[in-house]
């Protein structure tokens, strides 16, 4: 059937090019490299595509450079709300969660919906209950907090208050 | 937003996406990432897709499923289907962002219509690459 293929992304339009220092660029390349290693390890051991994307996204969620899991952006209410989904091409089984906070890896919460319920998309407390029943790791606010995302929220709220908020894709994308 | 798509050695496909949303979003706003067919989709017969960008635009397009549908119904390649959805349809809605996708043969495509992309890919026997912007 041929060899494996894997692709990952860490978001869109988060930083302007002039904000990217050589050190920061190196950090992003290293993080993406770690993520690819994680997914490759699954596929190289004849693991499934579903397991590979699950583990790769867990690795991305664990990297504070990216807007998911640890390092997620803040809402205007100074909270973090996370969404995740996965789909298995073998049988169109899918699991998704929205508006959750707590599971260390939201994609595992999505997978618990796929594996332990008859549903596809669950939100809020119901989704968290499925994650708890599946025995997933939960983390507190300190784990998910990053100064950079907090500063981005304050800057955006300040621009809104001053009437200077632009329609910059880098802001819309978080 | 982050995501991954894969084809395993048995020819099976999968996609996953995870996000914190947009900075200063309204509480309760949900974008395309957790919506199957918009930001995440996989079918062994066609492709696996994970999207990132303006969630509302990807939702309105049902972007990930639209790519699948074009392949399934017209027989175009993943590359052409994805290119048209992102560069023409998404752009027409004033949406920005992009996707990563893999087809049943393992071919990867990563079209986008804005700056600031963080991507990596690996094809067995052909090594690993990472790219920014």
C-alpha cells in the first residue's frame, strides 16, 4: 500500500514577518520538527493514521508557541476556550469538542467523544464529563497561561477601546 | 490553530485539528476547527484535511468537505481541488488562511492565501521538512 505521509500545521497569520527574529524562527522550526517526530514514530511502528494525527496534535497542543492547548488565546472575558476535532477516514467516525477548558489535550477529549459516545460533537460541561470518565489528564489555569497570549488580549482590548482595531488577519487568526 | 493529517502504511487517512480560537473572541464563539466538514474531514476514498484561518469563512464554505466533494464528484486531484477552494472560493469570501491535506496515495498539499504559516511534512523515504511563511 506504500509508505506513510504526514503533514502538520501550527496556525495561520499569527505573527508578521517583521516580528520574527532568527531565534524565534529557530524555535518554531524546532517545535515543528518535534511534532513531526512524534507522528512519524507512530506511523513508522505501523500505527494508524488516526493515532498519528492524535499524537501529533497532542504534541502541538503541548507547545506554548501555538494557539491550542497550552498557549491558547484568551477570550474578551479573559478566559480560554478550546475546540478540537478528529476524523477517521476508514469509517467516517469522528469526535469533536467545543468551548472546553481543563483537559491538558483537547484533541484527546475529542477522541474520547469518538470512542466512548454515539455522538460527534459535544460542548461545555457534557464534553468535560466524557473526558473525565475517560480518565484524561486535566490542568489548571497556570498551565495554559502564556504571557504572550495575555499581552495580545490586552493589546486588542486597548485598540478596541481606542477605536484603532484593524482587520488584520494576524489578529483575527489569534 | 494546529492540525495534522496522515496516511498510514495501510492506506488509511485521518485528520485532527485543535484551537484556542481568536484573541478577544466572544465567549461561546466556535469556529471551523471542531466542525466536521468545515475545518476537519477525512475519507479514505479521497483525502484528509485540516484547516486554519478565518473560521467563519471556512464554515460558510464547508471547506474541508468541499475539497472532498470536488475530488469525488469531478475526479480532480487533491492539489487542484484544494487550490481552487482556498485561492478562489475562500478568497472570494474575503477569508484568509489555508489547509493541509493528504490524499489516498499519500500526496500532500498545503495551499494558503495569507502570510504567517507554520508547516511541516514528512513522506516516508523522502525525509522531513519544516517551513515558516
